[in-house]
């Protein structure tokens, strides 16, 4: 019976068995796309400003329509600049 000579490098490395999937079994990578957020319209700002106005009047706080408009723009734009 013949014996197989083993080199020191081969003796240290364990044999790794790999199984390859057939080409048909590989799946294509898909990228996740996020839908664009709809633009804020003047009508959206107008409605939000009206809500702010109603809340301000109910609370008895002084203010201006311009201030309500600016507050509405800020409220609608929160978290959109990412």
C-alpha cells in the first residue's frame, strides 16, 4: 500500500467544500426605490395656515396672517429635506 506524502502547508489548511448554485437559481439583486414625496402646494399651505389661525384665535394669542402662513410652511416642510 502506498502512502501519500503531505506537505506542512496542506496539513494545516482544512478542506472547504463549496456548493455552487446553478446559474438559473441565482436571484437578481433588486434595489429599493422610494417614491418621491408630493410637492407642497399653495392650497396645502393655505389649509394649514387656516388651522394655525383657528388654534391661535381659540387660544387668544395675537398674531398675523403672515405669521400663520410662515408657521404653516415650516410645519409642512419638517422632515422633507432628507
